């Protein structure tokens, strides 16, 4: 497959937060930094999301599709749908196709969209079983699955994403944001990432 050339970076969108998977303050701050730098550099940035796409629906579709791919019904990944019928799985697949079409329409107006990578910054390693794990977002305990809800939004429809660190959190660790483009627009996300890295400058090396 030969990728199309990068699109001119004239207009991009940002989807900062969502009630389905609220993001922490430091993640929102990172998106604000990226929006500010790109706006000052002449890129039009709008608050926008595709009509017909919601984080709620994308999350359920991701869980249903994953459940169909996991042979072990004891696995917590998509466990609540492990007993679904093939018809139910196909309905999820149809919804995925509709969301892909909505994203295609969206990228007729926008060259890329900025998104959270995860609702929180880097978490401590947790060696417990999945069903015992959780994450903290601004001090509030949340489901471990919430780490991948934002990634599933675009991952289930096969959109390319490039993650760029744009600031440091209070621990001195980098906080990244996701730059997502239309299908096969990998070179566009990379071009925008390169531009943003140049605007951010060096964040230094985290202490270990």
C-alpha cells in the first residue's frame, strides 16, 4: 500500500473531554498547550467531533468486537459481552462501519483531530490481575479499562494516530496527546507531529 502525501495543515479539530471517560486536569492542560501553540503558528483549531460518533457507542462496539476475538471467557477484556450471539457481534460491526463513514465525512473538513491518549498521565505498574486493578484520575478511582477508551474511539475504525509529548506532569514525566488523521493519512499525522514537536521544543529527559 502506498500512502497518500501529507495534507496541508490548515484546519484541525480538538476533542478535549467526554462524559463517558472524563480526562484529568493534566491531560486537559496538555491539549490546551497543543491548541495554543498550533493556533499561534497559524493553524485553525476548532472544538469539533464527527456527527454520529460518540465515545459511549465506540466503547461498547470495541468491547463487543474484542469479546468476539477472545477465546477465554474468563478474560476481563470485553467480558460482559462474552456470551453475545453472532448477530449481536455483527450489529457491532455494522456500527463500526457507520462510524468509519462518519469519520470519513469529518475529515473532508478537517486535516486531523487532537485527542487525549488516556484519561490520565502515566500510571504506576500494577502486577495484580486485571479485575483487581484500577486507575486514579484526579484522585478518583476509575476502571482499569478506562485507559484504552479514548484509543478505541479511533482504533476500531483503523485511523492512524501519532502521540506527541507536549508538557511535563507534576512528577516531571511527559504528557502526550494523540494526533489522529483520516484513514491511511499516516503521513499527515506525522507531519503535524513534527510541526508540534518543533513548537514544543525539548522537554528534557525524565529522571529515573
